[in-house]
């Protein structure tokens, strides 16, 4: 082997060696837990209603790795919440701490299930955090995308229930999930998870009108919200959200993630409980932008 060929051969081998870690780590790894580990996540949520800024909340959840019937899981305890508007802020820490600690696990045999929703002012935080974890969970097939296989579409639509029976008397949605590989380096892998309406209607409608298409996609969201006295507000329409997650290649933990959530709805304001009579029907557009950040101490 002559010296010129040898130099080229060495350069090629060096290039392959440099690329191999990124190639090998171009897939979300299995979550690795260590019992007793404690860390926190910061959840920031900003909201616009009918294109008008509605304020933001910043909440903190403490996670501790525990043994849950033989499976390691994250015990989640909410410890802080601050609500901001354009002029002031309000501490809701005491309300955040009312949420009973609950468990989720990103292990292949673990579960990412919603706990019982009993603190109405924390329903958004609990369900949003759960959605961030669902996006990268093995059951959502997040580990099936890579640089070689950049898209995976889950075949079966998934239905969710987000009612707390206190303020949200009824709440269901139906989505189709798809996973998309974005990038990878030695430290982390980034994927995008799309939650979109399925091609065909998949709810059990509270009213016949819910089954009728309002916008460009089938309706996949309906909610009954308590109003004044014996009245309720009824919402239905199209919900979409997208989550971009950066996952640590060593531990499988979410380092940070961003969510964009849009709801194009119709609302029956001050409706009777049977939803047949109401004060007025109007369009409602809600946009939410959220960020989840791992806090290491």
C-alpha cells in the first residue's frame, strides 16, 4: 500500500470514526433511571385568545426517581406556580402543592398516564407535562425514528379525557400522532411529534353539530366548562399541537421541549346543561406556546 493511499485510507477511517457516534445516537435512547435521583422541570406557558395576549404562567415540578411496584418511575410533586399578566404577577404555590404526587415512567414497561384531575387550577400544568412525556414515550414509538427512518406515523388515533369534574365537566379530544427525526449529535437527539386531527371524525359527539366539519379538518375537540349558576359553556372544534423535544443521549431524559398548541373552536356561551339553548354562539381561537426545561441542581 503506497503512502498516498495510506494517507487517504487513514483520513477516511478518521472521518468514519468521527461520524459513528452521531450515527449510533441518531435514535432516542431508552430512559435510564437511578433510584433516588431528584431534579426539577420548569414549565412556561403563554396564551393568546382571539389574537390577544392573555398572559403566562411559570410552574415548577420536582421529580424523584422511586421504585413503583418493581418499576422505576418519576414521582412528580408540583411545588410552584406563578401567574403573570401585563401589569402584575400572582403566586399560586399553595394551589400547586395541592396536587397529590403521582408517578410516570418512560421505561419500556412504564406508564405515562394522567393522574386524577382534582385541582382545577392545575389541570393545564398536569396535562401539559404529561403530553410532553407522552411525546417521547416508548408507547408513542418515539424510538422508531432516526436519520435513516425519519418519519413514523402511529396508525391508531388516540382519545384523551381531560375533565376534572369541577370546572371542566366534560372534555375529550382525539388525535393522530406522528414522529419526525430532526437532528442528532453526541449529546442529544431532537425529534418533533405532531398531534393532529385524524382524517376522519373520531369523537363521540355531545351534539350532532360536533360531527360537522367547521374548519379544514374534522373536529377533534369538545369541552363543557362550568359557567355562572346552572349554565355551562360548550366548546368544540379543531385542536392541533406540535412538540419538539431534545433528549439526552446518555440518560434518555428530556433536556428541553417546546410546544405550539392551537385551537380553532366554536363556543356556546351560557348554555343550558343539555346544550340546546344558549345566550350566543361565537368563534374562539386559542393559541398557546409552552416550554419545558430540565433544571439540574
